[in-house]
């Protein structure tokens, strides 16, 4: 969760116990759970409203596909879907001018 492991979560719990005390900690945990539940409901409602407003064309739209990190990962980092380069490598002879690509400069 958020790149944290068990030791980090344990340290956070000990600090929360020291700061808030054992009598307030259960109430704060209950409020945090309620907040997360409300936040999830709001996100689900927003997603449903967006799907309803956009219509049938976008019914299979996954919001994770719109994440810029996912777009970069899918288009640039996955090598198994990209076609292999099939250009022939040719060594230039002495004095031969290399090819010029006007769009590359």
C-alpha cells in the first residue's frame, strides 16, 4: 500500500499510539475508515455519472487507461508488442557521406 512495507506501517502505528493515546485511537481509526468508505463511494458515483453522461460508446472505458504513467508504460516500455526494427546496417566506406534525414534535424 503506497509503497510502504510492514515495518513502516508498524512505525506509523506506534507513533499514532504515542501521539493520540490508547483511548482516542479507536475513535480515530473509525473516523478514518468512514472517510475512506465515503471517498470510495464518491469515486464510484463520479465514475458512474461519467459513464452515464458519455453514453454507450464509452461504456468499456477504464479510467486507469487515462493515467499518463500507464500510457507511457504501455506505449514505450513494453517491448513485446513493438515490432522489431528490420533495417539493414551498412558500414560507410572511407570518404562516403552519411545519409541525411531532413525531418530529423
